[in-house]
């Protein structure tokens, strides 16, 4: 088992954030980035049995900005 799980985090079009784990079927969302940390931890704890849980969760925030020329 990997010691780290990586979530790709994006701002939600409706507001807040959404996070999708790479290599696993785990998705979560929250209104704030701080709340998202808690939700990601909860999702990982629900997805893996204690013996198989990764020891680190990495939240990789991707921000898409559009600049009018």
C-alpha cells in the first residue's frame, strides 16, 4: 500500500471545492478549503481499512484562470 494518497482539488463552479483521488474511486467536496481537509480525511478513513490506510494525504490544488486579451 502506498504511504500517500493524492487528491486533485478544483474550485467548484457552484462555489467551494471538490477533490478527486488519483488512482482510487474517492470523491469529496466542501464549502471551504479547511472543511475539505476534514472531508478528505473522512473519505480516506471510510475507504480503507485501518491496516491499509495511507499515512499522508496530499491535496493538489489546481486553479484555472482566464485572462481576457
